C-alpha cells in the first residue's frame, strides 16, 4: 500500500496504521472492529459498544470512567456503529491533546490507548458477565435509537427501500440491529456475543499525531490484552447483481408527505477502476444543488420538497430520495426516470461537469484538514483492498470524461421503487 501516508504494522490481531505528523495539536485515535452483517448477530454486536462505554474493570462506575477522560484534559471519546458493504463496523474514536501543549503529569497518548484498550478488552463484569444494570439501560438506549429511525420518515423510507432492494442480502440489515431482538438479550447472551466479537472481528487501529509506528506498537502491546493470532480481514461484498423486474412497493403509514425512494445498482465498487466515474455519475444525477434531480424535479417541475441521490461505493448502490405530494407519485416517478435516461444519453453540460468536479475536489481537499477524515478515507482502502490517496482520486476524477460517466449510466439498473404514503385510498 505504497500510496498512503500511513505507516502499517500489526500486533497480534490488531492491524496498526500510524500517520506521524506535527500538523495537529492532538492525537486522533480510531479503532475499527468489523464483522460480517448477519441476522443472528447484528443486534448483539450493535449493543456491545453501548455497554463497553459505561465502564472498565479498573473504573467500573460510569462517573469514574468519565472523570478519567476529564483527567486527560477533556479527551473526546465516542463510538459509531455503521455498515460498509456487507460488514457491520463498530468504530471507537478518541481525541486527546498532545502533552507538549499542556503541563500533563502523564503521557497522554499512552493514557488514551490504555483507556481504549481497557474499554475493548477489560469491561466491567459481575459474576463473569457484563454488568446487568448496564445491559438493561443500554438495551433501552438502543431501542430508542431504532424507534427514532421509524419516527424520522425520511430515514425510515431510505432504510425500507434498501431492505426491499436487498431482501436476500446481508445489506438489508440495519447496523443498529432489530427492535424485536432487544427483549431477548440477557447479560449472559450479550457477554457471549461480546467474547465472540472480540475473537472474530477485524481490528484496525489508527493513530494520527506526533508519534511513530514503533511507539504505538509498544503502547498497544501494553494496553490491549487481546488474544494472539492472525488479524481477520474483510471480504468484498457482491456488487454486480442482475435486476429482473423493477420492484414496486407502496407502504402506508400516518404521514403528511410522500417519500419516494429509488434504488439503483450501479455495478461498480470503490475498488474498481471506473469508481471515479461513478462518483461523477452520482454528483451530476443528484449529489449536489446543481444536479439534475435538484434542478429538474424540485426547481423546474416543483414536484419535490427535496430530491437527491447518495452513493454507497462499497456496495455499488445509488439511492434517490425525494419528498413529494401523494398525488404526484406518477409524475415524479416519470421525471426521475427521465433524469436516469438523460444520464444514459451522455449529454452533460460543461457546467455540470465542471461544477461536479469542483465539488468533489473541494471535498477531497478538505479531508486533509481533519485527522478523522483522513483516517476514514484511508480505511476505505482496507475495506476495498484498493489503495488510492486522496490526491490520486482527485486526479482521477478530474480526468473523467462524459463517455466514462455515460458508460456507468448504461450499466446502472433501476432495481426498486419504494413509496411511503398516507393511509387514504387513492
């Protein structure tokens, strides 16, 4: 992986990625732990980090755990659970100031990695299981998170469209799991799930700051009491899937605005040579305020309150989201499909091409100003097994031609049309 500014190493089952730099006054630490998305484990795996953040063996009370962060000059500590391709990934993040800039009585990178190591490998236990009151409290937190998705109809429609579209693929699962699984989780069952996760997940630890690979390796050896063994890896998801007939699903709920979502298979993934053209395809179609969906569906035809597209480059899926009046379903569906047809014809204005290239270039340049964004970008290479620096991707995007975008458009297939509407007939 020669194009990356990160230095790579490995310690037991943890792959290490270190970017020595004096550009930032902080150390940014990210630990990714990924497993394949499966029906049986998705909810338990999602719940694990919620419980782990409550305390560790040496600081079992949540208040004491928070005080430890305060002692690290208010270090930030957080986590996310999301999916990339067919993997469910837990990401722990820490940001701590470099001790050079404060009068600390302890090396702050060492103290932060020690804390993270404890969170991961030495949680608060009672009677050999994760602490029951933490398990119960965090089951409620997870339940509320999942209910919030149902209450947010824009997010709900986006998730349902993917569920319908990928009904026989792991990708249909939401990374936070399933509401119906939560009640059945016990301290014993979640502890077994946690141990299983710890023994099987792919672990990637990133550190950006004024340090070295050698120093991080030594600190991880001290702090992560992790089983020896080979690092697990990510398998690439199935991206090309022939579409038979377009699926049409209409769902009825108490909503005041229709949510029209379309799922497209672009048959291109992050690791493919034509991925830069896929970025341009999504940008011109609906990624930005100057794109076709925004201008033609929302502005000119006044058919939608919002209309945009999103690309998941790891799964090769592009989704279109729009909010419309119930009566405009046919019209909006037709005009959106006209935009897809227009993409296939290869007729993009010079303005569309230039503006889209400029927007993507701005985004790729901004990545360099944030340690966490640089980490996230580099992690794409681990997931896709395709190394590309931000600078290389920027150059590849600048070189994309109209013909290359049209080639993406021609192999893009509409898979699913999902419409969420009110309960009235008609």
